[in-house]
C-alpha cells in the first residue's frame, strides 16, 4: 500500500506533544512491513534544516489561488531517521510557517492559525499529485489537517488521481476541534452550500473542522479503545458525541505505541547510567543524578515521584491546589518538569519555593525528561482525561511505576497493583483526595522491596511497541480499501 501521512508536527523534526511521536514512529514500522509511506508536514521556522539534511526539491514551486491572492510554496525533503525510504516532505511558505519558531505560536490570531493549516492541507493534496504519489490511504491527524477529508469528498471527489484513495482521520485529543466562523469557507474555496449542514461542517452555528473530518472520513481512529468509548458520551465528547455516535461504524480504537529505539533505558544516551530489567540496581545512579539536577538530597529509601507534562487542565493539575500542604508532608520527594497555563506554573513555583521535598522546573527539556524517567521511582499522571498517553508507557519501560487516574488510555495500559501482573497504581474518582490516597498506597507498597522489584519487572517487561499497533492499522487500511 501507499500511505500518506499529513501532520502539523513530526518527531524528531518538530514536536509539541504525542502527535509528533506517533507520526514519527508508526511509519517506521509500516515500512518494515513492506508499505510505501510519505509524510507531509509544514517547514516550521524552528526546524533545524542543516541538522536533518533537509534539501529543497527542484522545480517544486506551487502556486494556489485563494480569495486574498496567490500563495506560494516550495517543497523540501529529508528521510525519516531510522528508515530507508520514508520521505518526509516539508512545505515551505514564507507567510504561514517560516517566520515562526514555534509549531503553534501563542501570539497569532485564531483566524490566521486556521488559514495556515487550510493552506498547508490544500497544498499537501496538490503536492501528492505533483509528486505522482497516488495514495491508497491519506491519514490526517487532528484539526490542523481535518480539512483534507473535506477537500477530498467535496473539491476532489471527481479527480481521477484520487479515485481509489480512502481517508483516515486520527483524533489525538478531541478537546481541540478547530472552530471558527463560516466565512473561512470562502478562503478555503469550499462551496458553502455543499458543507454547511449538520452532516457536514456546521456545529451550533460555527464551522468545526474536526466535525467535518469525522463526517467525511472513511475511518476515524481514536488512540485508545477506552477513549473511543468515552468520547461518545456527553462528558467525553466535548460537543461532538452526537456526531461520533452517528459515525460509530467508522470508529476504531487503536492504542499508540512507543518507539523503543528512542525510549529504552538500556541504550538511552541522555541518562546517567544505562540499565535494563536484569540490572535494575543501576537505575539508582540516575536517581542520584536527577536529584542533583533539582537540588534535592539523595536518600536511598525515600521514593522519588516525577511529573513530566504540559501544565494544562486536562492533565489533572486542578487536583494539586487543595492538597499542596499534604504533599509537603509526605515521606517522598517530588520533581516536576513542564510549562503551560500561568496559574499552574505559579502554583508549582510556590510549592517548589515553600517545601523541602518538592522541586519544579518550569521549562521543557528532552534530555532532562529522560533522566527523570530513569531516576524516578514513580511517575504521576492524574489526568482529567487522557486519549492514550505516552508518558506512562515510557515510564513503564524505565521502571518508574505509574500512578494514574484510570481514564482513557491510562485505563487501557496500566494494570493496577495488587493484580498478579500489576505494573502501576490507579484511582478512579477525579478528586484530590482520591489522588492522595493512591499516592499513599504506593508509598506503603514501596517499603516492601520484594514486591516493589516485582512491580518494576512487570512494568519494564510490558510491551507497547509499535509492532502490535501497526498490524491493527494495516488491517484497518486493507479493510477500508476492500
């Protein structure tokens, strides 16, 4: 099969969240399975073209007429690291992507943000034709490329080049849907009368790109089976539950995987000392190193709990406020790495400055995050909702035992202790006190070194490689093609 991925971010070139990891990892396995894969992504200003050997293709200039004039693109290319023939095509545009050193600039106007991704999505379709890459599957991801299934079923429905192409759309987080006013359709050159109804793009009087992608795609992939069920409910669907239930026959729940070539304590070059499930004792060197980084004293028998996250409401940080003083009194150390909403950043700065056992770094560092996984005894994820989650899967591999709220992919991936194959701790109620009870329980179990070592072995032996997930994607692709 020929499979075309289209994404706003692709690891290792550009990364904000788990979307980048998926699009940077799944194609590697699909190539090994014998499929031809191409990835299309914007050439963001933050991408290091020299580092990755990104080269411009000859005669690649593309002109698209929009309502406000002509827009110009050129195409650049590099191989996806770890592959032989997976080409990553970077769409270069001096108005929409080149000027910014963030994948999602915070300071730009919302309408402009929509224009950026409309132009990118439209240009990606045109470049597939120019490259003569006739895909069996176009796999779009999140609202940034949700325009593609709409274009394909409306503007390109009679184009013979795409006659046999099927459209897959992945929802990595339903909270971000891409809503704006319907005058954007004029800019996108999509006829208002063709799509402006409840079976198309209209959503309570607003344009909703994700709704359109759900309605116009051939299959909708959600990144965990449990989350696929949750988003069909009023609470979990964020306004799209009716649309998802109407399209339930298209809905697939496939767990994300982890690229163990990147996240593996036995080979990770970013940690202080490598180790594996047969040499768990070597993990202690990383604990010493990360505690030094955070300015906390090393105490062998005191558990270290790590948090690496975007500081946003989804991740459960509302739970911390009422129990800040309780956290200070626990016989454990806490380290946090992340950036996000100002009030959460301020809360953790306060907690870091007023406690002897809690330290926060309000920043993002890939190297430090890996060292935190390697050095921590436990990893805390109290998410309000979690489509799949990657952090808990990485934590398992590094033997940092997850403490999670059982929602979405966290429920699917963590086996709660004291099950025989337990590899983590779970709580269900979304409350600060349920979180604290679960943490205290984990701290009690930590005192039993024999049980704790077994939990660590269960965690590090858990297999969430992309191999299993990729097989399910291929089955779904083939079933859609018929």
